[in-house]
C-alpha cells in the first residue's frame, strides 16, 4: 500500500505543473476568449431585443394608424349617409311641394271648369226656357190654326 501512496504522490507531484498550466489556461481563455465572447453575445442579445422592441413599436403604430383609418373611414361613411339622407329629405319635400302645387292648380282648373259648366247650364236653361216659350206659342198657334181652319 505504501508503494501505491508513493506512486500516487509521484503522480500528484508530476501533475502539479499540469494543474497550474490548466488554471493559467482557464484564466487566459476566460480573459481572452470567453469574456469578449460573452460581451459580444450580450450586445447581440441587446440588439436583438432592441430590434424586436422596435418591430413591436412599429407594429403597434401600424395598428394604431389602421384603427385611426378605420375610424376616419367610418366617419366619412356616416357623413355620406347623412348627406344622402338630407338630399332624400330635400327631394321628398320638393316632391311634396310640387304635388301640392299641382293639386292646387288642378283644383283651380276643376273649379274654373265647374264655374264654366254652371254658366253654360244657366245660359242653356235660359235658352231652353225662351225656346220652349217660343215653341209652345208656335205649337199653340199651329193647333189653333188647324181648329179654326
């Protein structure tokens, strides 16, 4: 067993320079390779996060502008519908006024025609009365002339 310990001791003594060299390589690589690599990776991560953040902000702005566009479009449509409704109401009012005017003209024309017919009827009655009196006298004269004759 003693031999094993001595062999182990000689291996450990020979391994000390390798261990020191290994520690030196570790600190060297840490300072020269892993440190700058970690720094580059951190910068890359920050840039990536910044780009993602900028993309998210751009997307949010685009969505906001789309919402504003939709709202403006909705307002414009509402305004067009309002103008159409006003035009329709104005057209209906004009049409109603034209109908009332036409009705008044037609009623005046009907009244004029009724007055003319009434006047013609009065004249016709007078003519008929005069004519009937003349005819009655003629008939009477004719009948009397036949009896006397």
